[in-house]
């Protein structure tokens, strides 16, 4: 029934599967798929399979598995029969909520990363981020009345973002927010973590050569069919430029995630305020245009791109250099760049 549903969506044009001929006689054929409705972004997959039916089954699996994570990690909507992050937030200070293990595992990983980043990655910042979301949405809807949140409100909300108040009972499979005024917001890890978990499952189920992108969180599975690496572009923040990508990165079995000030923002008095909020100042920080993270794990790359964006460059570089298999690139507003020690080895600019 689900496959029939996906094929119907394909005919509607939301998930498009196509084939491209290779320049040699391949063992596998190249296909691609795309759909729009999950994590409020575009998901795409390019891969190689023995036939269209096999690839379509993988595309269906990608869609269905991502949909599970989408619903579980949603902080805005309820779904029948599902306790998700919204359920946890709604029960802050009231009672523990029994949740799926996919929530438990993600939150435990998030707490580990919070400790590693000295608090610069924090899924317990929902009280502050919700204020920024409200003002950003209002400013986008009516630019003439756009304004910044009052610092008094941000500071009050900032008293309720202690990740130690996120109480996880793995044996009981419950999560409890001990502070009634706190809330979870996993926007800095949800897409990357879900992408990583689903790609691992696809690999377990036999997919060996694919490139998956969920809203720019890119995860490579193996190589192309000819053995060459996948080429990923680092977005140029100047969206009006004829140069779409600053660099091309060649990878196999790795992830690339970029956090930037050009992705979600609104304008107040001529200044663009982006969506990445510094946990120290409770304001967007303007030190960089973007930070790109390259590593095996897409969830880690997603979280680190936000954390390092909010850190001084020397502190961020020290963190990156302390982590095995992790590289980073910092892009400054003046166009200058800095790299971790191994990042440039992946660059293959033409």
C-alpha cells in the first residue's frame, strides 16, 4: 500500500524518479528522487541500483523513515497516537512522557554534544528560540513593523535553558523537563541526525552507492558507480552571485553540513538578523557568514556547524582538531576563509 502511495506521489510530481545513461556499460544504473514535505524542506537522493524498481523501493524507505523522525521531532504539531517533542514540551514541569527510543537516543547524543561543545550546542534553548521565531515570523510577514525581541524577555527566557533539567530515563523510556518554563528545540540537529540514522538503515538494507540531501544536510553512501567520489558544493552566501559554490568537496561515506547567516533571517533597521542564536548573548552573532563541517556522522556535523558558528574561531578550531575525522571551514563577511588542518585535502576546485 505504501509503495502504491509513493508511486501516486511520483505521478503528481512531488517525488520524481528518473534515469540517466552512463558513459560505459554499468552494473548499476543511476536514478534520482526528490520530495518536499518532510522537515519543511527538500529531500533528494541520487543513487545507483540494478533497476528502477529497486531504487524506488529505497526512495520509498527513505521517505517513510524520514517521516517517522519528522513527526517525532516536531515541536509544533501533534500526531495521533504519537508522543513527540511537542508532547514533552507541553508536559514540562508536569510529568515524564513515554517516548519512542528514537527521541531518547537523539537527546542522549545531544547531551553528549552539549558537554563536548561547552554548551554552544544546546537543544534546551527552546524558551529563547521560540521568542526569536515569533519575532522573525512577524518581521517576515510585515517587514515595515519588524522589530527585535526585548532583551528583558530574552534574558528571562535564558534562565530556563539548563540541559541538566532534561531528565532522561532510558529504562522507562521517558523524558521529563524539570523546569516548567523550559522547552526543547532540536532544529540544530534534527535533520542531520535523522539523515544519518536513515542512511545507516538504507546501508543495512543493501544500498551501497547514493547521495542523500535533507535540506542541505548531505550524506554520501559509498562512491559513484565508477568508483569516483561524490562532489559536494559549499554554498556561496552571496545568493546574487554567478558563482553558486565557493568550493567543491570530494567525499565518500561522509557528510557535509553548512550553517550560515543567509539561510533564515529577517531585517530590522537595515540589519539582517539570522536564525542562529548565540547561547551567551541570546542574540545572533555576526562573526562569520558560514561554517561548514565535514565528518562521517551527519548528526554530529549538523550540531557542530551550529556550535562552531557561535564560538570564537580559535576555540572552534581547538574543538574540531580534538575530534577524529572532523574538519571545518570558516567563511568571514569579508570573504576570507580559515580551515581546520585537514579540510583542504578534500577540496577539488576546478
